């Protein structure tokens, strides 16, 4: 049976305009480094790099 609390939720923040567009989660036991993906930003209206940011 899996342990509870292994997944952590966080925002993906645009590196250009700093808007928080996406909410996602990852398994913190297997993935230690920060996530960085190319995603579409509605404010910039183009695909930009989005990095992991904590949910406050």
C-alpha cells in the first residue's frame, strides 16, 4: 500500500510575466529537483518556460 503524503501540489509560473497558470503535482520521494516545462501562457499568448512555485 502506498504511503500518504508523497505527492505535493504546486503552481507552474511563467518565467516571462510571472503569472501562475497551472496547478499540478509530483511525487517528492522520486523527483527531488524542480520541474520546468514549456507551456502555453494566456497572458503572453505564446509558449514559454514555466517553473515550479510553492502554493501559499
